[in-house]
């Protein structure tokens, strides 16, 4: 699963072609939800936005429904996520876990619904990796989700991913 900020690194380091080769060779698959699409659509830098949108198609990155949804959001952001899209998520029975992580605290240093949904989807969908440049904060939340849901998702940075492919 690619977090939105992974696209910043893909752009900054021009890794699109390298990642496409890894996908074409069957070594890896990439996923994202509408949350990342919404955030990319709101990128201020038009070059980065266009590159990222093109990378989604050319790599390719598979778009999947998030494994939970929110109506409205706990923190309106400049990043584009204002709530889950109808048809863009599946209902989950893990509301207690998500509710316990919703507020910013030591269990959830991120404090954003979008990040929680991305992390939750990565764990719930049994993704091997969640690729982000916010490794420290995501790792805490994903660790808790792995423990509660029996997941095995590892949080890594894009540079670690680049070394793997």
C-alpha cells in the first residue's frame, strides 16, 4: 500500500520507471484507495500532481476500496480527504478499534482519519508493506492494528522499497 507521501518521493527521485519495471516483472504490486487519489488531486505543485496521477496509471497502482469509512472527518485538511466516497469503502466490524485510535494521542500520533483508514486498509487487506515517509507514526498505529487484527503489515520508507526492487 502506498501512502500519499510516497508519491512525493517517487516524484522527487523519479522512481516511476524503476517501480514499473518491478511490477512488470511480477516482483511487486502496488495498491491505494480513493483517499490517496483525493489527496493527490489536491497537491499544490501541479508538476508533482500530474506526475503522480500519471504514475498511478503507468506503474500501475491498483485502486481498491478502503476497508472502513468515515462520513465527514475529524480534521479537515488541505490534503483533500473530506470523508469516504460512497462505493469507495467496505463496512467493517472493527469500529471499536478505529474509534480507540481516532483521536490524537500516544496510540495515534497521526491524528488524521485519512491516515488511519490507509493504515487500517493495509492491515485488513493483508498487505505486506505500507510505504510512507511517515514511518515512525504509522509504525505505532500499524503495530497496534496488527496485534488486534492478526495482521503482519510492515511500515517502510520508499528508500527501503527502492532497495528491495
